[in-house]
């Protein structure tokens, strides 16, 4: 098996899942949109996006959630729930993408991605919109995590990893996580997991471009 990845949020998430599950896999740093690379990667993913999983000689699998599902099943793990908690897990994955993650992404795009890649100036109006969405979603997430360590109770699931996709990039986004103590404790708990805190350990993975001063 081979996982094509970069250091960006979704590929990072896929690498963290593979590391958590102790998957025997080759990790390949990739840049599908770099000059001269598109024709190599287009047969693997027509979107030219990462991550991409090549496995068992079958058609390559793309989209992070699908890859996480496959890796969990391959490992015989319930990290991707297949029991009665599966609908609850999918609910949180779906909600994250349209609410908490979406808000984090808006702010990170303006404060992190745009300056990092020289795309353009930070749009403060979009930052304020993203922060408004963040506080609305964070209030719901805070209540959910106030009396349990993980989104599905006492045992971590992929829903936790998915919800937290952008938190490792908060040095750039500067989201006010500390205003929500239950979310902060949950984030700290995630950071005690080696696979989450440092998924690229010992991998050939060039750093992201630095943020300008």
C-alpha cells in the first residue's frame, strides 16, 4: 500500500489515521499540482488533490474520510465505527464539515494559507465571518465535550480526528480555542497521541512554506 500525502490539513489527517492504526504502508510525499506532475497523478485522482491511497492493485482511493474508513477496516479497528455508534460518528463528521471545520477553514485560509502561499492579503471581513461561525459551532461542541472525553463517549473515533482537522494549524489561524475549556481539554488530549501530534515523524515531508513576519 502507498499513501500519497502532503503537510496540508486533509493529507495530514490521513497520515495521522494510518499512524494511529500502525498501518504497514509506504508514505509518499506528493505535489500533484506542481509543474510536470499532473499527468502522473490524474489517473490516481482526477481532482489532483491529496491524500490518495493505492492499495491491493485496485483503483486508487481518494477523499480523506473514505481512506480513513478503508484503513480502519483493513486494521480490524473500530476507530471508524461499524457498530451501533456508526450513525452517531457519521453525524459528527457531517456536522463538522458544515460547521466547526468550515469555520476553522475560513479563518485558516485567510490567516494561514493565503499569506503562506502568497495568494493575496488577509480579508478581515472573511475572518470576522469565520470567527462568528466558529463561536456558534464551538458553543455546541463545548456542551458535547463537557461531560465526556471524546465525541462518542469514552473511546476515541475518527469523528474526533475529523472535527480537529484544522487545530494543528492554529498557530496560523489563531482561533480562540482557550475560550472553550472543554474543547481545549479535548485538543490537549488529542495532542498526547503521538500519531496526532507528530504524524510526519521520520517521513520525508518538506515543511510548509513559512508564514511571513
